[in-house]
């Protein structure tokens, strides 16, 4: 019959087409009548499954709060919480069965004949049927407090019967309409078919051109649609133009609108909160990490799960059975999931390949990188462990996974292989060297291929993006689209984009800062400085890439050329110890101590040392107090991805004063051009710049600081994250359109096959 329909259509024989069309419609009607009982049964089963799913969703949302309230024996709060759950139109009643089988906190409509003994309770979620007061009920029993009690949710299945009755009525109505309209439909089917396809073509082209979802039925035109999709440029002006201010609320709006229901998972080696045992109990430490400083406020804004290595000696003491802890401690907004490493794994994965190898390789600071086969094997194993954690934590098949830094070069490909629907955004927080330099790495191909598992691969600057594309071109067989900055490997396309990282605006550490004069007085009193003295500050980890020794040599040169500043100038270097297990890091700390002593011996006098070297961790509020008290800040990185210290200094100076001396080898120099840019390898040049900074008129300082503050305010960390999330959103839309086109293409081919 289908073959005759096709022949009738080809010969434009409308009468024949109408006759066979009527037969086909009657055939469809018989199918509807036969399928009606099965559809009703299916609807009832689907309704039951829907109720079970809703019950589990209610449990997932309220479990933590309920268990906390039950543990606190807060009866009124528990009762209020259960009453709110019972407000759902499909929920009849809610209660709690304690470990003795007693029903507690029943809601208002709980049937009088109900008891906990009538419910099937176990160590896992269970459902059972119950009939009370003329109602068919589905009872869900969910273990809480590690099985010591059960939350019971009574769902009324009466709506399922109503749905079944409605289905039968709809089928009968459809049958009547089909019988009455058969002749009319058969007569005008040809004209309607042609008109529908004409409108569909127009709608398909308009929708695709405007970036909207391509409507169903576009299968025969998949080639044209694909051409239009290729014209979608991820760099075109997007949603960010509609947001004049990027802040935490803007990120939340983005997650609630464009990315509604999207799960966000962050993966990094460094955790945002470290728990350590002290004499006074468990202490919470915020690590001195630019990565943490940038990501933590974003996670507070959008929520989700942060997976990281648990490095504190009390970290295991504070997590739950799933290695979770809600953070921040005061007002939790997201979940920290800790992954555990042994000391040997830490030595080989973190200190070994990641820092002695990749860190030294990517930072061209003339420290020879070290590569060991055992380190590489452990590095791969730890990346696999974090991949396992991501798969376990993912609640959907299409999460956005933000992979952070050089510790996880292999992780994007592992995620892609196991969770192909995920949108993987990898951000490389350190520089990417040129291809010649990167060729030193014995496992360069595996590392690049691992990174190309990303959907979007981000670097601080366009220069680093260009270096990466050159590396791919040299070492990996792939297709590079330089016009659109993308790499296609194994059928998967990775976009390579610059996303200059930044800081939170306003910084949280500014919340309780005193006015600048009071900060200056407090710092000067602690250091024993006279009010006429000029103060320069540097804030770094003891890392050979930061140029700490070089800035001390610049101070030496400055005081040698300008001895009149002796006694009137002090340089305070805050330096937090880091990676002390590594020889290169211990060496730079020892060299800095020796250099400071030498400069103080050369230019100091009784009661005066030009360099104050504070070797300890400084909390954020201490750092910002130093910034607000200082006359200038020196950032002399020998090679750096961005360097957020420079931006923090700018953010701290709401008085519009202060001078930033900034290395040309820090990524921040591409943005903060109003700083005094220096070559950190030129001690004499840096010394002359220090003198220039100290002599700069207040009006000149104010003009420069105003421009830099405007830039840091606008290009803050929320904008950094927002740009990546917006690009991810466009990429996901594009993929949905391509998937739909592919599905319609397959459907069209099947239809053509059936007609033949």
C-alpha cells in the first residue's frame, strides 16, 4: 500500500492518493482502538514511576536538612519541614518512622489507620501500596540517619486513574474526529503537505540563522542547516553585552536562565578550605592560591560540586561518609568532595611530574624540568582517580565540568570517553610555552591529546593560545582551524580561547578593612616605621618563578644609586613557604634569606633594615591591609600566567593612590598597562623604576589607578567565569542543533527506505 501511495503522489493522482489515504486513516483508527487499553495501563505505570521519581527528588533536596534537624531533635522545625513537603498536590501525607517503628511528626492528612508496621522498610529506598479512606496510596520509605529511621511519603494515586480515564476519552474523541474528517483530509492532503513543507523550510532557515533550535522535520535539508550552523561564531556578541556589571548575581542569573538545571563540577588539585588540627582544635585555612582566590567566589555564586585533593591533617575528620563537606563554613552554598592521596602518590604526582616537570617546563625561568617514568605512571593513575570521582559525583549525563590547571592534563580525555555528553572546560592557569620548549616533555603527545578531550580549552592570553596551537600542529595529527581557533581530533572539536582570569569584585577581604590612613598607621606601628617613610610591598609564595630575589637586587641597586632614600624606604616581602620538599624551592628560599641579609648589611644601620622578609602565610585581610598601607607594590614575576596579586593591589586602593610596578612577563601586564612595566632581569632598570614610583605625583598616581580599577572592576572573576559559561552554553546549543539535524537525517533515510 505504501508503494502505491508513493506512485499516486508521483503521478499527481489526487483521487487515488485520497482513496488510499482514507484506507490508511481507517487503519490508524483501528490501531488506536486496539492500543487504548495498553496506553491506559502504560499511563498508570508511568504515573507511578513519576510519583516514585518525585519522592526521591524530594528526599534528595531535603535529606541533609532533615537529618540535621533530627539530630538536633528540633521537633518544631522537623514538623514544619514535613508540612512543606506535604504541600505538593500529589503528596497526601508525610511522616517519620523512628528506629522503634513509631510514627512521629505526621502531617495533617495522615490516615488514622496508617502505622509504620504496615510499611516495607529496609536499608534502601522502598515503595509499597496501601489503601485507606477510598484512596489508592503509594508509600515511599527512605532510610535517613544511616538507617536509624525512615522518611515516609504517602502519594495519592487517584490522579493516575483520572489520567487513564482522560486517555480513554481522548482516544474516543480522536476516533470520532478521524471518522468525520477522513474525506476532507484525503481531499486536501496533497496541498497541505506541500504548504507544510514550504513553511517548514522557511522556519528552519530563519531559526538556524538566528541561533534558535532547528524545528523537527528538517531532515532533507540537513546540508543547508549544517552550513548555517558553521556560520555561528562563538565569539560573536552575546549575552554579556546585556549585563553591564558582572557580579555574583549575574552568574546566578546565567545559571538560572540560559543554563537552568545544568550541573557544574569543578576539579582542581588545591582545595578551597583546608582543615588542620591545632592545639585549639580544628582550624580552617584558606590556601594562598590564585586559583582558589579566583574560583571560590564563582562556586559560591553558581553552586555545584568542587572535587579536590584533601591535604589537611583534619580533612578526613570533618567529611561525611561520601567524603563530602558543605562550604563555605558559615553559609554553605556548594559541596567540597575530597579525594585522598598517599604520601608517595603526592610525591610522584604533585611534587614530581606536575611541579618538577610541567611547572618548570611551562615557566621559562631557567630551572631544568625533571621527568621520571614513575612520576608519569602515578600522574596517570591520579588523573584516573579524579575521573572516577567526577563520574560518581555527576548527577546528569550532560554536566559542565571545569578542569583546572596542569595537574589534570589527561583528565579531559578521560571524562570525554566516559561521559561523552559532558561539556568540559579546561583552564590552564600557567603559561603555555612554545612548541620547541614543550618538545622536551617525553609524553607531549599524550598530554596534548588528553587536553584535546576538552570542549573548550582556555588560557590567560592569546599568546599562550597561539603557542598551544603550534604545539598541536607539530606533535599531533589533527585538523586545526586557525580562523576559528579550534582543533578537531578523532571527530571531536576543541575550541581554544583566551580568558584572562581576575579577582572577585569587590574582594571579600575588603569588607572589614579600615580607611587607608588607619591601615597605614597600623602597619607602620607594627614595623616600627616613621610616618615619613615610604613602604613598598611584595606578596608571593616562595616560588622561583616569582622573582623575589630579583626584586631584592633591584632594591640594592635603587639604594646604591639613591642613597638619600636610606632610612626613608622599606621593602616588606610577604613570602609563604610552598613545596618545601623540592630542592629548587628550598634553594630559592635560602637564596632570598641570604640576599635580604646581604642588602640589609650593605644599606642598613642600627635600627633600620631596608628589607623586611616575613616568611609565613598571610591571611587575605592581612594582605589587603599591607596593600592599603603601601606606597607601591612590586610584582616581578620571571614568567607568570596572569598574577592576581597585581589585581588585588589595584582593588585594595579605593583611595586612588599607590603605584604598581609590574613585570612584563606576567599576563597581567597585557591588561594593566598603566602600571610601571619592568624587566625583572634588569636590576638597575627596576631600581630606577622604584625611584620613579616613589617620586610620582599624587595626581599621576590617581589617574593611573583610576584606569586600572575600572578595568579590574569590569573584567572581574565573574566575567571570566561568565564568558566560559556563555561559550559553553552556545556550544551546547550548537550541539543540540547538530544532534537534531543528525536525528532528522536518519529519520528521513528511514522514511525513504520504507517507501521503497
